[in-house]
């Protein structure tokens, strides 16, 4: 019996080796799960690649898609009752103007802080008459996305109201509670109508055209249109965080960074701006203007790089006969004002007031 046991036994060091080897193999269920994850990962990569390639092609085929990205009017936040501006701004009234048949735009009129107390309980007609009180008036043309109640715009209006300015800001067609659809031509029409409305009521008050970001293009479009069609010079133009033109702006914004090395980037995306009737040529407009021009730009602006503001300043210096009518204020990077927060700099009202006095 002992010998049979010895014959049937595995040699020393080999006992259980077959079982150990089989135990090291992953279970069939684990192999299937791993294979499924690999397949899913490959499918996601393929989907991302197809999306990446198809977006520029779709933009070229349908320029209206690019317009949605430029105007961003679908970003309607914040949701407010525009008819009750007092919820976010003191001594402010809401009203509407029909800038052309079928287009009505919403407007807020913010009084200077100094007149806030006497404005209590007054109707809209009183506010209209107040425009002729010799306090300067700002027509504020905001950037893309949001509406006239967006936080940084409200902050700007509070600051300049505190410095003794009237501010009238409109939501272009397609923004906020304004009707119609966004377009460069339409924006200029809306701004021109508001300008005429203000000038008809403001007496000898100085009227400033203030454009921020996308609104800087509307501001110079308006100023050029007034000059070429009527021979009218606006009193002062303020360009906050401006670009040279919309094509160059699109080439520099973070959104297009992933496509800058894409074959045909200029043809498929940048050239499509023109197909969508989007130009916003600050650089070309400034060459024919002579109104006092103040450019404000933060050196840490990651949306519209400060070199664009500097380029506009150089163009203006080359074009303006009176160089004293052009000024650039670049806010240091360490202040962290970026693209939207120049209004938070405590010296902003003084900068504007001092420049206004120097060019009167």
C-alpha cells in the first residue's frame, strides 16, 4: 500500500501546480467586462474625433451656427423681471423702443446717484426730462451672452452712476426681453435709434458711447455711421476690452484654441464670419473717426488679449490728427480684472472724467 501511494503521488515541488496555474487566469466574466470597457473607450474616441472634424465643416455649410456662437444670445441668464430694475439697481426705470418695424428693444435708464432721492415715485417722463440736467450720459453697449442684468454690467452701471453719469443700456434685438434676431446690422440700427432718442432729450449734455467686448464693434459702427451719413461726431467713445475685428477675435478666443492647427481652420471658421455678415471692424472704423477715444484693457484678459487693444491704440495714433484725443489705459495683470471686471477698479470713474475734461 505504501508503494502504491508513493507511485501515485506527484513529485516533490509539483504538487498543486496545475491548480495554481489555472487560478492565475482571469475569470471569463472579468475578461468580457474588460473587453467591453475597451470597446466603449474606442467608441468614445471615435465619436470625439467625428465631432471634432464635423464641427468646422458644419460651420462652413451653415454660417448661422457660427452666429449662435458669436452672439451667444441663447445664454439668457440671469432670469430677472426686466420691468423691475429696482431689484438690482437703484433709481432705474425700464422702457422699450421700437427701433424698426417688428423689433422692440428693452432699455434701462440709470440716474446719477445724486438724483436718486428726488427720483422716488417719479414716472418715466420725469426721467426723460432728467436727461437734460447737464450730467454726462453713457450709452452702454454690452458684449455677447447674458442680458442687461448680467452681474458685471450691473456693477459697471452702479459705479458710473455713483460718479454722476446717466447710463442707458439696451438689450440688442434677440437679447433679454427684446424681440427680433441678432445681426451686426441690426445691432447698429438699435444703437443708432437709442442714440437719436437720447440726443433728442439730453440738451447740451455730453453723450458717451461705451462699448464692451462685442459691443465695442457696435460702438465704432455707430460712430462711423453717424460721421459718414450725417457728419456728426460723437462726444466720446470708450472701448472696454475691444478687439481689432471679429475675425481676429475669433482666432484668439479660448473656444477656438483646439482648432488653430486644424487643416483649413481659416477657410472653414474664420472666413465663414464674412459669410454670416459678421465683421465688426474696429480697426477699419477707427481709421476714419476723429471723436475722442478712450481704450480700456486689462493685461490678463484671456478672452480678448490686450495686444488687440494696443493695436487699436496704434491705429488711432496713426490716423488721428490730434493725438491727445486718443488714450489707452492698460490695467496690470496682477489686479486680476480679466475681461469683465475693469469696472471694479476704484480709479475707473476718475480715468473717464479726467479724459473727458481733457478733450472738451
